């Protein structure tokens, strides 16, 4: 069990690793990284459905910088609303 902020940090760190693969210039790595990004965006939406719109999800799957902005805005929203509650690991 962790807090929502813990999950945001975990996802942000994972996203940064994916970013390095997206920028590597190797087509194979890019394809794998893009699939991982899409999966991570879906996970993010399942953890934070109240802070994420479908449009943001689709934009984030196509554009890494959009995903980083979504992570940042979700973190701010969690802090502002006091939503830093514990969540189960099953989400």
C-alpha cells in the first residue's frame, strides 16, 4: 500500500526511463517504449480516474510531454484536494 503521491512518483520515474528509449533513435526500442508508454498511461488512468480525462489519456499516448504534464497536473490536484490517501496495490 502506498499513497497517491507515491504512485505518482513511481510512474514519473518509470516514464523518464521510457523517455530515454523513445529518444534513443533505435526503431525497435522506440516501438517497445511506445507500447510501454501506452500501457503506463492506461495504468495512470486506472489509478487516478477522477483527475484524468479521456482526451488527456489519448494525447498522452501519442505525446510523451503531454504525459509528463498530466502527471504534474495530477500531482498538483492531489495535493490541493488533499487526496494523498493510501490506495491498494491492486489498482
